[in-house]
C-alpha cells in the first residue's frame, strides 16, 4: 500500500506519536514529582493502564498519517496487512531462539558467579503463551503497528538496512524517555545507554524477522511481544533502584551483538 510520504521526513507521524504518548505519560510524571496528586489507592492500578494507553502512540500516529495522506479507507486497508500468521516454521523458531536464549543466559549466568537465583515473574511456564498474546497487543507489541509496519519501510528505503535500524533504535529509545520519570515503570531501573543498545539490537533483529516472514507485519508484533514476555519468564531486571543490574547489561549486550551479526550477514546477503 502506498503511504504517499514521498521522500519527505514523516514529521506528522512522529509529532502525533510523541504528543499522544507523552501527554498520557505527563500526569504520572507530575504526580511523581508532587506537582499534582493522584489518589494512592488507585495509582498502582492507574499507572499501568495509562502506560499501556500511551504506548498506542505509534498506532495513533500511523492512523492519523494514513487518514490525512491517503484519505478514507486507508486505515482499514493498512490493518489488513497484519492479518497473516503464516510466517513459516523457520521464522517462528528464530523468534523463540533468538529472543529466548539471550534472556535465559542473562538470567542464569550470574548464578555461576555467586548471584542468588532470581525467580521468574510468571507463576508458571503454562502462563507464558497467554502472556505473549498480552504483550503482543497491550504489553509493547502494539507499538509495531506504527514502528515496523509504517516507519521502518520508509527509513530502510531512504537509509538502507544498516543505518536505518540504528537511527530508529535511537529514536525508539528517546520516545521512551518519559518512562524514566514515572515511579513504578520498569525503565526506572534501567540504564538509558543500556536500553538504547537494546532498542538498536531489537531493531536489527525485528527487521530481519519481518523480511524473513515475507514482510508479514504481524511478525513484528509477535517478535516484540515475545521479547517482552521472555523478560518476565527469565527476568533480567531487578526491581530495585540500588541493584547493579548485571543481568540487564548481559541481556542488552547479547541482543546488541546478535543484531549487529544479523545486519552484517544481511549486508553480505548471507541471510
């Protein structure tokens, strides 16, 4: 489907995406700094709900862009591109191995150096498939409707397969910045540089998975959702502001290195 962006930088997409997300995040930030007051009884429930709604910024951005650039019916046509799950077994296997093995290693390696066993955030393994579905549509995966589905094809066409995911990985990390100022968000416990390595690595990995799936865009949501689900099954983040976060750094470095390996192989047409 044509997006009619021509070669102009898609300013409207990023403006609407950022405004939607950051305006929803703003009340939580203001509450955290004591500028406004949100009832403490409802705050633990309200915080994840607001963060989830804010994470639909890229979806709102693409809907606005499609409607204003392509006219009526463009949004429905676009969402039809997300209906196919026929990725092929190699894609499904790649998603679970490439995203699961680094999470498992980051979770388990510190134990060999005297770190205590870190319990899974999920009650049992059987919850994992359900949690993947949740993460696909409400736990971060929904971002890919705008990210991988709409903006990355434009960036890749303009900047190529090496530079475009790197640029986008930085933009993606910056879009998350307000979450570092919201008490209760997972980003509060993350180092921003490490997180940027993670988003760059994910960008290379997710782009390759979408290409391998035959450009079936739902594979982007599955990849993002699966990555986030693995972070709960094999947690690499300690919810403690005083923690050194060894597991987090191991995971970020693994994902970044895997992403670099993938893009190098892609550039030599090896994969």
